[in-house]
C-alpha cells in the first residue's frame, strides 16, 4: 500500500516562497532572544545535550563540521572537547554574527570559524572532515535524505556523524510533552521573543520528522554504519550516531 509523504511544515508569519527561505527568515528575526529562549524552554538542559553530542563525536585532534551551527554553541563545545579545527556552517548570517562574537570571547586559539552555507549544498570537497555534527537541524531542512547524503559526502570514510534533534516522545511522556510544546512554548516564545509563530512551528515541525527507527534506516541508506540512537530529556530528544562507510 502506497503511503504519501507527510505535508511540508513551514514557519508562518515570515516571507519566503520555499521552506528554506521561510526558516531562514524566521531565524533571522528571533536571533536577539534565541539563546535566552532556548535556555528557558529547555530549563537549561540544551547545554548538557550539546556537550553530550560533542563528547560522543570523539573530536579530539579532529577536523569537525557543525551543520546548522546557529549561534555556535555546539561548534564551541567541539573545540572545548579537543577538536583541532571546527567549522560551523549556517544559512542565516544573523545567527553567525552572534556565533563569531562568542568564538572571539571563548579563548580557543582561533580553532573555530564560521561560514554561510546550505546543508543541502555544503561548500566543501568530498571527505573534508573527520567529524560532522548537527544540533536541532534535521526538522528544518527541506530534503532530509539529501541533507544526510550531503553530510556523508563531506565526511572521510570512518568519520563519525552525530545528530542531536527533538524526537517523537514515548507514549508515557507524549501527552505532557505535546501539551508543553504545543501550548506552553508558544506562549513563552511570544513573551520572550515576540515571535509566537516561530514557536508554534517548533512542535509542528516534529510531525513529519521520522521516528527514531525510521531515521536510523535513513542514515544507513545515506552511507552510515554502526548507527545507533540514544534518548535524552525524558525521551523528547534523541542523539543519532553513525560512522561513514569506508
């Protein structure tokens, strides 16, 4: 029986003809209060989740790429965990302005740099990186399979991928999680950022995202082996790990 793909979810209240254009415009608008909202919305746990993602990437001595780097926290965590060089890529220049300021203040010996780029067309040759990570990116790309394939392309054979993303919660947690993300988070977003629509998009964007098992299969199809997943945050967040096939 043929199953139609879920409808595309895009942010409301921002200009743009495509999902990419609207997501870019949304992030440009919420930059001033983005970090504060993340801290309040996750009760500060997003910092621990990013540090865990950086640690699981095993970046010591590696050249690493952070795709969808945003304001740069995961890229900085990779450097603090020992990466020799980190490049953060994002298609929102306004986000990267904040990331560059953080990097200047972090005293990391210039090991972190940022560049404008699209997750579906990464501006690097094949096999450029030992590690590729992303934090809360996958829901926002217009072509998830294409983004995973592109990340595999820029990884060296044997290189590690780590994806940190919200996920469909376990049944026992789902009612509370749906209430929180569907009702409380938009109210917080409106109060803190003045952008309620952006934080209505957050729970809506989860609906078409594959569940943990389906995403693991997609990673295998994109060229990754040793794929595994780990839930965090009462099961509402997941880390997916994989190794680029040799």
